[in-house]
């Protein structure tokens, strides 16, 4: 039941993130700078969403200690997140939300390799569940690349940074298991870092002006869904399931992007998009099945270890004790 809840949250986050990307594309079409959108989205998320949530959550709880080592690691995580957001927003500005989703189609592969190197994942092809996860990963990547080949080349750098983000995020949250506080601190760092980038890349002062139209709606939705909710959900899921499990949901974004692009932005529907989306779905379900089977194996091992560790008195010994008591 817990696994179903995590799956539902991750699917919903991917859908909402693609919807936010569609709104950002509409705002960029009206002249809003992609660099400024990153700054305002993270600033709004940190000030109006994560900061009040942190005060409310830790009002009656002891605030976790924050060491210099943890702060430095979160700063590095924020730097990686800033790079990922910059690549994705630039991709949306020059293309479409569909291509932006296709940009991260290699994320599961990079994450799987980095997780094996960092020993966060184990690969045993003799086990059926592990084989299913490996095949499902490759199938999902093939489906995502099918869509990408019809739309344009993938930006491998962005996929690698996103994979690195999941690995570092998982490492930090296992050492500092406070999802809300870690997300808030990281968002503050991303706001500062993206402001520096925007001041260098965007020289037009008018780009910083906020107008009460589609731009403000896009920033609000991006702050809530694409920054605060997504970051918190990904951090929580990395803590519960690991980085590879979280990365496997990224190809689903292509499916949602195709649907929203056709219905809202009037994009053309290509045969490759339909075929690729179908392949992604098969690969996704294969990985989810493999993950559930591994969890069942772990639960069965825990039950067996509990049974083996419980004290048992042999039958002959019980009979001898009974005879002595009545002798």
C-alpha cells in the first residue's frame, strides 16, 4: 500500500511538472526571460511556500542540527539543481515542453550507472526482479529516444546533471533525514545562484518586471508545482525508494507533454510520438513490477530472520522438563 502511494505521488508530480512547463512556454512566448523565470520561481517557492511550511512543521518539533558539512553538501546540491533548471528552461524557450521532457530521456540510464558506481543499487541478472528493472530501464530509454528522434537531439548534459542530482540528493537525505528542511535550504541556495546567473545572462532591466498576466500565473504555478512540490516529493521518494526508482518516472513526462502539447499548444501528433509513448509505458510497468518484487523479497527475508531468531525449545527437551516437574 505504501509503494502504491509513492507511485501515485510521483506520477502526479510528473504530470504537474509538464503542465507547469506548458505555462512557462506560454510566458516565454510573451517575452519573459527564462533566466528570470528560474529566479522568481525559486524565490516564490522559498519565501511563500517552503518557509511558512518549515515554521509550521517544526513549531512543535525539535529542529534538526545542521552541520557545516551538511550545509556545504546542500550548497553543492543547489548548484547542480541550478544547472538542471537552467538547461531545462532554456530547452523550453528554444523548443517546446515535449522536447524539454525528451531532454531528460537518458536520466534513468545515467542514474542507474551512477547508482551502481556509488553502490546505492545492486545488479544481479540471475534474479528475475533485477533483470526486469534492467530491461524496463532500457525499454523506457528506447521509447523516450523514439520520441526524441522525431523531435530533435537530446541534451545529454542536462540528463547527466539530473542523474547526478538524484544521487547527491539521496546521499544527503540518508545522512540528514529531514526532507522539508533540506528542500528549503537547497531552494534558498538555488535562488541566490540563479540570480547571479540571470544578472550575467540577462542585461535587459525590463525582464525583471512582473506583470499581472500569464507571466505571474506561470511563476506561481512553477513555484508551487515545479519547485516546491516536485523537490519535496523527489527528496522524499529518494529517501524511501532510492534514486533509480525516482529517475524512472522522468520518461513519463514525454507522454504527458505529448498530450498537453497537442491539446493546449496545437502541436502536431507524430507516429513516433505515439509509438515511443507506448514503449515508455511498457518499460515503466516492467520497472515498477521489478521494484515491487524486490520489496517482497526483502519483506520475506525479514520475516524469515524473525522466525529464525525467535527462541524455540526442542520437543524432547520440553518432554524432559515436563517429566522432571511431575517426578
